[in-house]
C-alpha cells in the first residue's frame, strides 16, 4: 500500500498563486457558505465600488463567487484566509481517509 507523505519542512508560500490554488479546491457549496460567513466583507466591497449591488445580492441568494472574488475577500480579511485554510484541511483529511480505506481494500 502506498501512502502520501508530507514533508516536515514546508516550502515557502507563493502568495496569490498558492491562495488561488487553495480557493480552487473549494466546491460551490463551500463558496456559498463563504459568502454567508463573510457577507460583511462583500458588503464592504460594494461600498468601495469593487462589487455591484446586483452582484452582491446574487451572491446572497446562493450564487457562488469566482475564485478571484473570493481572493479579494481573503486579501482583505485574515479570518477569511484562515477559514479557507481550515476548509481545505478538512477536505484533505477526508481525501486521505478515503485513499487509505480504498488502499486497504485493494490489498
């Protein structure tokens, strides 16, 4: 059985590129939940003329924001960045559990 190993020494983070990668791992439901969790940040973007009111209301009604739109919020709000990281960690743990289970069944 092969297992995934994580290097003990993490490589340096490549800023926006790495954040976009993490955001891309989120599914539609995650992004909709992100909008609900950080709606005040999206509202602030409307006030700063970075997001239209129509776009804001669409997001509140369940439309998933683009990765770039999520990145804008993450760059504004450190808590949003932590939320993304935690959500991706949860997904990674689940994926590793599934991989381990499937691997055991194949052996």
